[in-house]
């Protein structure tokens, strides 16, 4: 019976992870579209944040899977260092995103003013984002506790 429960738990974890990735893709695309339509740097920054979360999850998944490999002839101490390398890559992505947001903000403040259009879609996309993120975090928390 324990084997059946474990496989059910594994399927539930995979389903939760997959739905979380799907939600991240949906939110990222939605924020990009509305951010471009409204010229809102805030929504575009949120889109970048969602995209970074998605990339970071993928990189972490790859790194953890690869790091679990046993030591071999070329890696006598194992493959654990890839986790550090993936963290460095994620940090670099965050730095690039921060630099872009700062550049855009300075450009918009001092050189090329942009009029942001606060539309129904702006509020809708952020409301949907909040609802999806709360639902996703509760689901992941529930699965993690099991």
C-alpha cells in the first residue's frame, strides 16, 4: 500500500509543479501583453519577475537533477557544484533584469517620458495575478506538507 501512496504522492507533486509552471507561463504572457499595451513599467517589471521565476524553476530543476548523479571519472567529488553554478546564473539574470528596470525608469523619468494608461486591463491582469499566485502557493504548500 505504501508504494501506491508514494506513486500517488509523486503524481500529485508532478501535477502541482506542472500546474504551477503553466500558471507562471500564463501570468508572464498576460503581464507582457498588458504591460506593452499600457506602457506600464510596473506591469512589465512584474512580467520580468514572473519570467525569472519560471527560468529559475527550470534551472533549479535541471541543477538538482544533475547534481544527484554519482561521482564519476571526470567528477571525482560528484556533481554538486552545478547547484552553485545555477545559483550564480540565476543571480546574473536578476542583475540583468534590475539593470534593465533601472535604465528604463531613468529613461522614462528624465529623457523620454511615457504616459502610462491605467485601464481596466491593468487592474484585471494584476487582480488575476494575485488570485492565481495565492491559489498556487496554497496548492504547493498543501502538497509540500503531504
